[in-house]
C-alpha cells in the first residue's frame, strides 16, 4: 500500500512537470530540454529556504515559483529569438549549465553531497509527515497547477499560443506580438514546473544534482510527447504510463544497480518508436511537422 | 601563457573532430544529431573492449573502434533516420528521435560496463614534453596532429573527390542534387559513416588522455556544437576557427573565474552568436 501511495505521489509530481512543459512545447511548439532546470530551481529554493531560515511552506513555494519565473525570463528572453532546432540546442546547453552550477557552487548547494534533512512542511497547522498527508498535498498542488493550466489553455490567450505553433508568421500578421507571447509562456511554464520541484524536495527530504540531469529533462519531454503534446490530458496520460511502466520491470527481478538504466533505455526507445510511428503520441494534437 | 595556448589547442582539436562529424551529418541529413554524443563515448568503450578485454594491439584496436563507430552511424541512419526521411519527417522529429537514441545508447553503455571510471592509459603518468615553457603529453600532441590531419584530408575529399562533390551538392540543394542523378540517401549514409567515425576517433583520444565514463560524450558534444555555431555550420574551416576561438576564450576565462565556469562561458557565447551572427564567422545565412 505504501508503495502504491509512493507511485501515486511520483505520478503527481510528473503530471505537474509535464503539464507545465506541455504549455511551452505542446501548445506553443517550443521544444525545451531545460525543464529539469526549473524543476531543480524549485527544489533547491525550497530546500535552502527551509534549511537556512526555517520558513514555512506557504512562503517557500511561492518564492520558488517567483525565482524560477525570473530565471525563465532571463533565459527565455534571449533564447526565444532563436527558432526551431536552435532553440532546442540553447535549452540543452542551459540544462547542462544548471547541472554544473548545482554541482560546483559548493558553498550554496553543497555540490554532489546534496542537501539532506529538509524539514517536513506544515500547512494550516497540520504537520505533513505521513504518506497520506503528502498524497493530499500532492493532489492539492497538482489540482491547482492543472486548474491554472486549464484556464490558460482554454482562454483566448491559449488559442493564440496554438496559432503561433501552427503558423508564426500568420499570428504576427494579425497583430499578435509573438515574442511577448513566447516569453510569457516560457515564464509561466518555468514557474509552474518549480511547484513539482518544491514537492519533490519536501517529499524526499534530500536533494542532490543527480536528480536534475539532462536525462531528467529528456524524460519530461518524453512524457509530453508520448502522452500527446498540445492536448490537456496528454501529459497526464503520459506521466501515468511512463512512471508506472518501469515499475512493472521491478517484477521481472532486475538488479537494482541497472534498474534506473533499464528504465531510461525503455523511455528512450519509446521516444524513438513514437517518432517513427506516431509522432503525435497517444492522444496529441501537435505532430512537430511545421 | 604558452600553457594556455597549448591547452586551447588540445581542446580545440577535440571540438573540431566532433564538430566536423556533427556538421557533416547536419549538412546532408539536415537535423541535429544528438546521438553523436553517444557515438563519441562508444569510441572510447570500443577501444577499451578491443584493447583491454580482447587484448588486440592498441593501433589495431583503434582502427577497429573507429570503423565500429562509423558502421554504427550507418546502422543508425539505415534503421531510424532514413525511415523518417522517407516519411517526410521534419527536422524536429529527427532531432527528437536522435535524442531518444542518445538516451538508449548511453544507458546501454552503463548497463554493460557500469558507471564507474574506466582507464586505458598505458604506462606511467608522465609530466609531458616541455615546449616553450608549456607541457604537453604524448597523447595530447597526437590529438592535435590528428585533428589537423583530418581537417586537411576532409577538405581535400570535399574539394576533389566524387563523393565529396556529391556531398556538397546534397548539402547545398538536395532536390537539385537528386535531379542531377546523385543518390542522396547514399551520400547521407556516407556522411553518417564519416561523421560517426570522427566522433569515435575523438572519443578514443579523450579516453586515452583522461579516462572514460558513460556520460563523457555530452560535454565535448555540447562544446563542439557551440564551436560549429560560432564558426558557421556550413564551413569546415569555420568549424576549426570556431573551435579555436571557443577553446581560447574558455581557457583565458580561467584566469579570471574558476574553471567550473567554462560551461557558462560557452553557453554565453552560444547565446551571443545565435543572436548577433547566427550564421557564424564563415557560414552562409541560415
């Protein structure tokens, strides 16, 4: 039962991460492999604030969102002037950069040693320490993120994002400031991704750079693409499938040392297979063909 | 100061080797081949297997490994990328497929060989040969000379041979090349072979200098891509120029900030170049 709850919490975290990336990659068509950076920023901001100043959850999570959004703005403003494949390269480079900063800024992040002992959060007087209470917290934050995303994507603003994805020049010609839309959507996605990071830091209570590698970023974009980019339920489905699937491998009795690698081989191969046979994913709208 | 120049040249040689391979595949296949980073790593693990596990002499192992990487590149093209190309897939789809392939390859290496550092360094660790106050080890000097040699050979191939001319034709205008009777699939297959072989060669040289891990390919790949973009993706001499420029700025940067910020320097240069001069020093407009 505990195991099942753990899996559900993980799925919740990945739904937040992939749905926020879906806004950037699926709706607006900006493929980013930097999402684990914002995931990391959320986790580290929350962990450092909780450890150093013992501030409560209600202050930490919004600070993380704000900080990730600011970084998203600083990175997004120059890189979003670049199109298509080159944008992917820039986000890839930013992801590598984030990882080196986390690993080498020892005085702040303790480098590869990581930050242990992140205190358990309190919310409205309740101490969140048991698995069930974490599940409730995850469900609440997940629902909040999804609600925000639903409102964004089902608004006139959201329709313009899809128009930009389908035809950028056309959107510009009807008087839409395309670069402003792109930057704002990147900032929004970055801020929302940090919620996933906050949850992760509180839940695991230990973070180190190895959770926020390029592989993690590729995993998040795989969830979006395999689930179905550009559709609201796509990444939710993707997160459920891609988090559950490797758990099935557990029953095959693979040694623990290679389980993580086999998990990654599995989703890498799935990504290749989907690109060949079904680029729109299970239920997606965007086929990456323009 | 001489040490900075020497170190820059060594780094630039690796960036050039990886970059030439990357741009060959980009210019004919027209997509960003991320799995190139894994090919680089495989070069190192191939030579480890041939030399240390199968006891084949070093030079012969190196040749086998380079050919192995080249053939692997051809298999990648035959099984995945030509299928995608024939379906008219966009560059973005091919990029994502290549990204998936990279994940598969790197993790397969981890499963087979483990994540810990492996070494094929032969003999004692030496101080290196002194040149004008700087020091360079034997393998480092081989690295620099190899990349200069490859650079000259590839220029010659592109200018003088039939395959080189068809390669440039496909890079320049694939449809016109096809009309003129050039089999573009064959040309792309060849550039996958040559490009992957160069990546493998670079991987071998790096592994003999500073050992190997399954994720060793990512950083040099990223630097090579930055060098290619700085220099101009469509020009071979541009790549070498970009590589030297990037390596020199990175090594000079160490004088002012600590060495772990080399990645940040490269990232900054990438952004600056993509905005002010996306075609690079010597490239055509993209």
